[in-house]
C-alpha cells in the first residue's frame, strides 16, 4: 500500500439527535452501523477512531429495538467496558481536532441523522477528502453516503463518486419506516437524490433491508444496517489491495 496511508480507520458518526419517527422517537447513530465496522477493522489490524462533527452524538432509538439489536450485538451494547463503547462514550473525537494524515481509511456510519448533518459536516468531509487524495479508501453505509458528494477529487474537480456506482438506503425503505414525509418537510435529501445530483450511479438492493454493498475502485458503499459488516469487509479488502506508491 502507499507509504502515506497508515493502517488506521476513522469511523464517522452523525452528531444529529432529533425526533423523526412517527412514535416520537429520535434518530441518531444507528448502533450496529458503527459497531460492525469497528469489529471488522479492529479484527483486520486497524487502529480505529470514532468522530463526529461536533464531538457529541445520540443513539437512534430504532437501532436499539429487538428487530435491529440482538445476540452478540446486544451483549456488546450492554457491556460498558467493551472497547467499542469505551471509544464511543469516552473517547469520541471532534472532527476539527483530528489530524487528517493519521488515517488511511474513512468510513461513514449512519442512521437517518446522517441526512441532517453529513451534507454540511465540513470537518468530517475534509478527513475523507484527504484520505482520498492520498490514495486511501472512502466508504459509507445506509444514509452515510450523503457525506460523499462534497468530497472533491482534486484531479477532476468533481465529487469522488462522480461516474461511480454507489448504493445507500432506498426511498422505498423510507416509506416502509413511514418517515419520507418527515424527511421532505425537513428538507433532508434522500441518498439516491444526493448521490445522483453529483453524477453518481445509484444501485438499489432488491429489498430495502437486504445485505447489499458495492466496491467501485476506492469507494465502497452499503445499503442499510444489514450491509454495515459487508461494506466494512469490502473496505478493508480494498485497502489491502492498494498498490505500493
């Protein structure tokens, strides 16, 4: 791999925490969409930092329901001493305090919250853009790909995803969760529209919650919570496939 790419990953997390669901519960970090990449990257020998734009976060209430949190994931959630929880609750970084050159891989975790702050998260975007410029891997899952359009490739002057095939949470999925009208009223742009606006090609899973991830050169994207692990595995594999500078 290029010498200027440390084996260190940044998992970006949304700082937004607000009501979105019809029952009055909040969006925020979708727990497993950061946990699963953390597990993949640490097992693959990466150092890992977690960061938000503001240095603060809240959890997505939907991500803590039995449908999305069970088994080993629930055991991690219930263990405050687990390395992931220590990183998240005690060592969460603020984007402006990061040293961009420390990272060789950027991964945007999600939750609907990402639609609200990622498009303007200039600090996190700057880290991802710097990783890209140095030849590293940039990845995101679910709603996380909305952080990618404003990462610019210095060689083309266009978004790093322009002309590439990417995925992310579907509009159909927003309808299933009964949040599309809320997103529209809040002027939160769905993933398919955000990536299409910068000339990326959006590819949808067969079903909104199928495990579906895509590698497009040095860009990796996943479609939903079920895809967080496979997207992270793809990102780690893509990193290991980089040729020496």
